[in-house]
C-alpha cells in the first residue's frame, strides 16, 4: 500500500468503517481515477474526479447525492455516497477532488450485450432508474455539461466547423457533411417538446451504455445504475435513444467496414420491452410516440459530433489514427439512415409491446 499513501491519507477524511488494508486501481474507466479500497470492515470505491472534464465538481456531487438519496428512499439499490468526516459529499485536497462510494459486492459489468436477454435486462435497469425518479423535480439538478443534448446547438457548432475548416479536411468528408445538412429539419423535436412542455423535464443519466449497469453475475439482472457524473435535467428520450444507438448496432462504434454496420430492430425490441415494462404508466403518450425518433436523433447527433471534431482537427475525442473520427461518424450515419428507414417498424414494435 506504500504506492498509494496519497489515496490512503485521502480516505482518512471520509467516514468509512474499519482500518484500510489495501488500495489498488480498479475498473476500466477513462475519465476519473478509480481505486478499490479494502478495509477490515468492508470495501469502498475511491475516485479522484476529473476536474478538467467536470469543472464544477460540487454541482456534480450535489446532483449525485440528490438522485441517489431519492432512489434509496424508494427502496431501490443505488450507489451510496460516503460523506466526509464533516458531512460533505466530496473532499477537496491540494491534489484534487475525491469521493467515496460503498462497493457493491458480487456484481459485474458487460462491455457489450452477449445476447438479446442482456440488452432486455439493461433496458429494464434504465427503466427502473427512470421509474424511481419519475416524481423527482429534475429542475433541482444542475446542468453539469451545458447543452449536452441540444441537437440544434450541436448542428450550429457543426456548421461553424464547416465554415472555418480549421484542419483543412473538409474536402475529405463532403459526402458526410451533406448527410448532416440534408437532415437539418429533423433535429429539434425533443428540444421543442421540452420547451412547450408537451414532454416532461426528467432526470437523465446521459451515458446509458451497458457497462454503466452493475449486474448480478448469475442472473444478469441489473443491481444498480452507476457512473452518475452526467446526471442532469433533460428528457428520458435522450437515455433511451442513446442506449439504442450503442446497443442495437451490429458492429463496433469505429468499424471501418460499413457492410458490417446495421441497426438490429430485434435488439431494439428487446431493450424496449425491458425499458417499458419497468417504466409502467410513468411514461407519457408523447414520449412513447417519440421513442423511435429518439434512437435516430441520438445516433445522428453522435455522428455529427464525431464529424465536427474531425473537421476541427480532433480536439475533443481521443483518436488512434487521423481518420478515426471520420470512421466513427460514418458508422453512426449508417445506423441513423437505417433507423430512418425503419421508423415505422420501430413504432409498430412499441405498439405491440404496449398492447
């Protein structure tokens, strides 16, 4: 433990049980620094918050505390924030900002669904998350990343990138640029619906990938939704759509061979079955209507962000080779195109589930 004396001293500032026996790096996250801390009483997760990404960690932690305490009051399993010795959800040191959670034992995370049942279980977990927070006042939360899923604003940023062409790459992505411009009238349905209150403002997770669910290793049922740093006010449609974008694709996000990239409507069905069964009657008719559209919107928005970054010179997303963001945007546009073609089919699936 000598290699982690800094983390050991940080833990002394939290109201943990027992004496610390061991500290070691944990997990596969790329944003925060995460450690498993073992004590004589129990285990904890210690994280150093990335304040380059999250410039107002106090707001992040206040959001997390409000949401997890509300979920726990409903009797659902959630992350449990361990407070500092003076009752704060986060400890500030000269080295940075730290937090501690109870470690949830006997759980696993999956990077990708191994079958439709895994994806159905994921849908149920995120549906449960929404159900537990359906009576929570989302306006009490801070917007920790401004205009995160404001797709019209993302489109304006894209047009600016095209106009400035900082990287000189525009001539290499004319087809992809035209794909985004041709669909300019399809980006504002959810933002408008939130503004006119035809859909409710809700708590959104904003990173609803499968690996943000802790699952029972035997049953593959969800135990808790984790990685709550991007919990913010928004629409549940953002979470549903992003899950479909990531999980109902037949290929990796950076697959170069587009012949391998397809939207799988049966995986859409599996996730929707889990999600809607958990939500019950807490979803509105307008939200139901927009579920298929949300899959398209979150997919083309993601592709637009990849393309914007490619044109800007790869200043936001980490890349492994010069065309990486261009490859990524192409996979998203292929999916978005197929989702547009199958929107009526998706609506039919939703109707069948809700019969």
